[in-house]
């Protein structure tokens, strides 16, 4: 695989990681509508009171597809014969599920669909990118069947983790406007778990990137082996 192929592979892994993170965030975030008995939530989402069953389905399916995405991301980094096919299937299902979620929210909430629209668009974008790998000219440059080099794998995984962590930590801002009711940003209900997960992802990504930088500037010393006659 040439340099261009390696870059494309890294970009694909980063996009896939973002997709997995957004699906998990979207699934967890929808629990407020689907399962909460809090009076504030009930009043804020009064138009959805007869459709809680639908949003409960969205919670379960989106979280499951998010977990499948994390599994798929690990496999994508490691490489394998069925990795590309499995990744495509996960993205296809994610796009359908989040697409239905987006459409339902848009219709039921009178044109207000955030952040379901963001989750859907990221899934769709990633799916389109992965479908492009079916084009012979591009497919010949990218190889998901075998693992990339150690530094390439660490760099891709590190950047994907940092971006997923950044999305998690910034959810209070980009999801806040659609979750602000009675002058309160209700995304802060999940403040502790989101900060813990987001910070952990960013730190893990930085460690992986740090290893790559270390290997570049401080190559490992090879110790000569003693051969016996």
C-alpha cells in the first residue's frame, strides 16, 4: 500500500471512529426523551409524549450500533479479510437507523431535529466515503485486509480517539441549544460520565500519538543477538 493509500486508510478510520462516537452519544442522549419521568423533560418534549415507545427503540438500536461501531473500529485498525464488509454493514445500518430518527424528530418536533441531524449526516458522510472504496481505482490503493504499520495504526487510532473525545466533551455546546429548556442546558445531566469518557478518550489518543512521535525521533535500539555455533 503506497503513501496515498495509507493516508486514505487513516482518514477512513478517523471518520469511522467519529461515527461510532456520535452513535453512542446520540443513543445515550435520547434517553432523556425516551425514559425520563422528569417533569421538566415531559413538558419540554410534550409533542413526543405519544411517541416515547419510538424513541425507546431509537435509544436501544443506536447504542447497539454505537457499540458495534467501536468493535468495528478495533477490527478496522487491526485489519482482516471481512473488516471492510463488516464496516460497510455497520455504517449502512447506522445511516438507516439515524436517518429514521432524524426524519421522525423533524416531523414530530416541527422542523427541530438537532442533534439527530448531526448524527445522521456524520454516518451518511462516512458511509459515502466507504462506498467510494468500491471504485476500482481507489480500492486498489487501500487495503483493509492486513494491519497497517505500527506507527500508522497508532496514529489512526490516536487521532480517532482524540476526535471522538473532543466530540464528547463539546456535546454541551453543540447539543445544548436543542436541549435548553426553562433557561437550563439539560445536557449537563450527563456531565460527569461525558467528561470522564471524553477525557479518557483524549488522553488515550494523546498517548498513542506520543508513542508515534517517540518512535520517529527516538528509534528503538536493536540489541544484537548472540549466535551460537
